[in-house]
C-alpha cells in the first residue's frame, strides 16, 4: 500500500536532548530496580559468629564469585548450607573435617585452610550480614 504521508517519527527522536536525558535517567532507575533484588541473594556474606571473640578477622564469603562457578544445589543441598547469613554454626574443626567451606578448600578442589587471611579478610568488628556493596557500586549514581 502506498504511503501518502511520511511515517510519524519515533517519539524519542522528537523529544530533543532533554527528553533523551530524561529517558536515560528513567532507564538507570529501572536498571537499579532490576538489579537490587539480586544483590540481597548474591552479595558477599560476612560471617562473624566466633571470629572477633577468637581474635581473628571476620570471614568474608564472596557469594557471587562462588555462585558463578557452582550451582546453588552444590552448596545449599549437597553440602547443607542453610540460606541464612551466619546460620550454619561453622568453625575450623568442621572445616578441617571437610564440612562447609572445607568440602572444597582442602588443597584439591580449591586452595586449603592454611590461607587463613583469604577467608578471614573482614574488618574487625564487622557484624554478620549480607554485604551488597559490589552491586551498589556498579549502579550507584554517585
Ligand atoms: C576457607 C575459608 C577459611 C579458611 C582458609 C580459614 N578459616 Fe577460619 N573460619 C572460617 C569460617 C567460615 C569460620 C566461622 C566464622 C565465624 O562464625 O565467626 C571460621 C572460624 C574461625 C575461628 C573461630 C571459630 C573456631 O573454630 O575457633 C578461628 C579461631 C579461625 N577460623 C582461625 C583460622 C585460622 C588460624 C586459619 C588458618 C590456619 C583459618 N581460620 C582459615 C573459614 C576459614
Ligand atoms: C559455594 C557455595 C555456595 C553456592 C554455589 C551458593 N551459595 Fe548461597 N550461600 C553460601 C554460603 C556459605 C552462605 C552464607 C551461609 C552462612 O553465613 O552460614 C550463603 C547464603 C545464601 C543466602 C542467604 C543470604 C541471607 O540473606 O542471609 C541465600 C538466599 C543464598 N545463599 C542463595 C543462593 C542461591 C540462589 C544460589 C545459586 C544461584 C547460591 N546461594 C549459591 C554458599 C553458596
Ligand atoms: C563448592 C566448593 C566451594 C565451597 C563450599 C567454598 N568454596 Fe571458596 N572457592 C572455591 C573455589 C573453586 C575457589 C577458587 C579457587 C582458585 O581460584 O584457585 C574459591 C575461592 C574462594 C575465595 C577467594 C575468592 C577470590 O576472589 O579469589 C574465598 C575468599 C573463598 N573461596 C572463601 C570461602 C568460604 C569462606 C567458604 C565457606 C563459607 C567457601 N569459600 C566455600 C570453592 C568453594
């Protein structure tokens, strides 16, 4: 069918530079909303039930780093990690016995427990919690 009139220009093209800026701000806001819920699940977990009291630095568990290498099921079903920051009553005897982190950090699947500082890397006094800073840094407008 022949076109008697040129097709209407897309809305964005008619908005001018201010419209484009507004669209970018809106897109950034949407991206933030979309990413935010994931950070609660995949953010680093600081574990400090015993560390401070025992005179070692709190443990920082990089959840995302592990999650891209293993399926959820490996840890949360097969190895029995409960879905709760600090909820697993982990200690070094259990780790050296091959439980929890020790199922992999045994010098075979991953580097072994001698590397204390790689796990005990938190700032002294940091309480047990899920730390979301990695994702926040990526999307924060500041
Ligand atoms: C693969 C990670 C990992 C490595 C490596 C590791 N730890 Fe731990 N450690 C943990 C976790 C997780 C906990 C539990 C933290 C908590 O709840 O405070 C813990 C707890 C502890 C505790 C307090 C509880 C207890 O069992 O007495 C001490 C002390 C400790 N670690 C010392 C060490 C020392 C010393 C080394 C090196 C020889 C080491 N850790 C290596 C993960 C690790
Ligand atoms: C390499 C092991 C590992 C893998 C793989 C893994 N997790 Fe975790 N997850 C953990 C550990 C360790 C904790 C913290 C437990 C603790 O502090 O005792 C945790 C904590 C959590 C929590 C609780 C966080 C909170 O708010 O308290 C959720 C939810 C969770 N994981 C979901 C997942 C999902 C979904 C996947 C797969 C996409 C996954 N995990 C993959 C080890 C793992
Ligand atoms: C299912 C296996 C598995 C479990 C369980 C596991 N890890 Fe790991 N972890 C790995 C592997 C594999 C690596 C990468 C090793 C390498 O690069 O050589 C790693 C690396 C790490 C790193 C270094 C991350 C980096 O940026 O290089 C830390 C810290 C760590 N693990 C802490 C922990 C702690 C704490 C726990 C227990 C709460 C734990 N891991 C449980 C497999 C595991």
